[in-house]
């Protein structure tokens, strides 16, 4: 049962992206379809010609890779500004020296360059496959890691910036940085938890005290996702399914518990997906 | 799939807008010596008037005289619109009564209604022109205006991607939502079993009335669809959750004591407050990811958003889950004053979404059509008992 649910879940999550792609493809082909409908006479089109109609417009590339955040130039500019903000924040929190600032700027710029070099490599690959339906599927597999990176930011775990940060800060600076980082992550996490409980409320019809207790139960666990990104909401749902039944029984009604079990049965299947995307295992706050 | 449909519709609308902006309506090419008739003097065929009343309109005015506003609309849409001066006198509305509006992507018909309603004025089609007066249009004219309204709403629905099939699919989900809401009322109001039965009876009664009202009548099919769809567009009663909650709120007022109804209302108010807080926190979390806010900035912006909260900023929490770039068109004044110079540069690059999405099912339907709530603690037992007695 679980494996079926896992497959369904994964299919849903991945299909969401693929459907988006299809939507854009459909739009790209919309003009041709409309023209065909307007024409009264429909000619038989040879099979070879039909196969050649698989054409993906160039502008779709940015949409897929950057996910509606803008084009490469705009995002690069935004990353540049974010790097400045990151270093300013460190300066405020830890009082870093000029040498440390330079090292961090250099590392951050390295991350941005490396990322956009990789995007350009991918763009070249796209040019080769955009008219070939079979090869396009392979290309699509390569797009997904970029979507994760652009969703989670350029200076996350594994980046040059992150490594330089760990090697550059003194233990005292590091402690200050980590305290502020924890606070930020706790805020991000709480906002996600409140949104998930709010969404759940739409089918469970919680009372205010029940909503607040559920939020507190999750937040008090102090277990955060390893990475923050667009699938945080799924992670919180998964975490909810891991709560002890006894604790829920203390404040939820029997019918609510039964309905919650239906949700839990499904979201437990998210685990492999969340692991493979870096959200699990959780980290202690 | 609904998400994709909405996306398609949103994109298509954006493209249409773009095309319109790039290709403004052609100016009339009249003969050189022939003075073109002023729009207000022209006469148009009823079909042409209908078409023009459906055209899209953006209009922003700040205390502009009413007759100037009418002239603007008339010239822009090349349609004769006349003010019935005598009727305006009777209604005590001056020709230069100030009009302040900000409307985007309305049809001309909707724009006129919006502008005129504050003055208690109406418009109708008379002798090939749109005439503004203090009298509602004659039945025949009203049909023309109503037809236009029907098409308007259908267009909006098309943009929202809500179709008949989805409306039908909502039925079991709706029943499940209603069961959950009944449970909510039971505990929030500490209702007795008799009161719960009264609530169920009242809801059944309301549903039957609703069904009767929705029975197709001659020449009214399109209008019925529009009623349902208009509700969906507004995210109000067409949204099964909102419909269930509204119906229950009505039933609670009728069937429970004033004290219980007050407790119920308190819970609803808290639910609204929690929803807004949750949306505000998620918006600030998005800004934080983009702009590396300080803890103080996070608090300040959250407080500012909540103090000036507008429900249109976030019609549904699912927006956050399904669109990790979602950020509504929040006025700069509520955010920018808390940002530093580098953050301000990022703020202007964040795309601000104007569109609304309509989500079907829990978390946008990730559980498909599964009905999550089958339990109604009392009702099934009581029904069985009645059957046994019979």
C-alpha cells in the first residue's frame, strides 16, 4: 500500500512540473491549432511531417529552469544583491573583518558563476533536443536539479560560500551566526507550519485551540527540514503524520482523528521523495 | 491538472492583454472632409452595442467630473454614451459630480455599473446609444444588458478555469466539508443533540431551496450557470468550503441561542485572524528568503502587513504551496520603509502577482476525490433508528 502511495505521490510531484511544461508546449502550439480550426478544409498531413511538429520554443527554457523568477540576467542580478546582503548580515551579526568579507564575496561570486555556467551548458543541450521528443525526456531529467537549486538559493549547503563560511569564521563568530541562522530557520518553519495547519483546517474544521495546539506540537519538536524550499509544505504534512497518536487524542475529536488518519496514511509515503530532495532527515534546531 | 488549466488561462489572459496593449484599436479612417460624428451623437446596432459593452476597460480617475468620465469611456470604446440631464437632476446628481475609481480589466458594462451605483444611476440602451438615467432599464433593454452580463461572467469563468464537471465533482467533497463544519459547530457551541438535528434539518431545507432555484427555467439556463460561476469567481459561495461555512452560519443563527451563535462567531473570527496571520507570515518568509531580513525587519513587516491587511492579497493559503513565486501586489508603503537600500533593489525585481487561483479539494486536490470526513457522529445512527421504527 505504501509503495503504491509513494509512487502516486512522486508521480504527482513530478507530474506537476511536467504538466507545466506541457502547458507551455500547448501554448506554443496554440496558434497552429487555432489556424487549423479556422480553416474549413483540412488536408491530410504526411506522418513524417507530424513527427517534425515537436517544437519547443526557446523562451520555455528560462521558465522551466528559473521557475518564473525571471530571465538569467535578472536572477543573476538578484543573486549578486543577495550575496551583498548575506555578507552585510554577517558583518552585523559577527563583526567579520575585511579579509573575511573579501573571501566570502569571492566564494559567493564563484557560486554564481559556476551555477550560470552550468545553466548555459544546459541551454546548449536544450538547443540540441528541443525538436526531438525522445531526447527531450532525457533533458528534462537534467532540468530538475536546477529547479531545486533556484528554489533553495545559490549559497546553501555544499556551495563555495557555505564552505568558506565554515572555514573562515572564528568559533565565536560562528556561534553568533548560527544563533541568528537558527532564528531565521525557526521563523521560516513556523510560517510553513501555520500555513499547513490552516490548509488542513479547511477539511478538518478545527477549533482555534486545536489549531494552536497542533502548531505548538510541531514547533516544540524543534526538528527542522535539512533544506528550505518549495516542498516544505509536504515535509510539515509528513512531520504531522509522525506525531504521537496519544498526544493528538488529547485534543482532537474522534471523527477528526479518523479523517486525520486518512491524510497520514497518504503523506507517510512522501518520505523517500523528501529524503531524495534533501528535506529529510530533519535537523535539530 | 486544474493548476495547469489556471496557469494556461492566466497566461492566455496576459497574452491577450499584451496584444491589446501592443495593438490598440484602430482609429476610424473617415473621408478627409467628412467630420467624424462625435461618439455621443452616433447610433449603433444593438449587437454592436452589446459587443462594445463586453470590451475590456482600465480606468483610473481621481475626482474627475462624471461627464468627463463618461466622455472618456465613450471615446475610448467608440460608443455613444449619453447622460440624461433631466433624470440626473431628479436624482440630484450634478454633471460634474466627482468620480474616483481604479478599475482594471472590467468590461465596459461592469465599469459603468460600478461607477453609477454610488450615484443611484443606471444605464440602458435607447435608440442606438447607451443612456444613463435614474431609472432602471425597461425589461427589453434589461435583457440586452443582462445578456451582456451573462457573457461577461462566462468570460471570467473561462479565465478561472472552472467548468461544469468540476462543479459536479464538488458534491461529495461538499458533503464531507459540511459534516466537518457540523462537528465544529457542535463543539464550538456545545449544541445539544436536538439542536444538532435542527441544524441538519435547516441545512437540508436550505439545500433543497437552492436546488429548486437552480432548476433550469426557459431562457434562463445561461443565467443559472452564471450565478453559480460568479460565486466561484468571487471565491465565495461557489467555493464548496465557503458555501458550507456560509450555510452553517445561517443555520446557527436560526437554530441556536444568541449566546451559542456568539460563541460560534468568535470561533469564526479567530479562524479569520489565524488565516491572515498565517498568510502574512508566509509572505514575510518569502521576502526573508529573497532579502535576508533581520529579525526586527521580519517583525516590523509582519506587523505592518497585518495592520493593513487586505484579503485580496491572498485568497487561499494554497497559493504558497503551489506557486513558490507567489507574491501579491502589496503596496510599497507597507514594506519598503523597513528595507535597506540593497533590499529595496531586490523588492522592485520581485514579480507581484495580480491573479487569483481557485483550488478544488484539500490542498488543491492532492488527495484526489477522496472524501476525508465520513463521520457524522449522530446523524447516521438516528436515521437507522427512524428506519427501524418504520
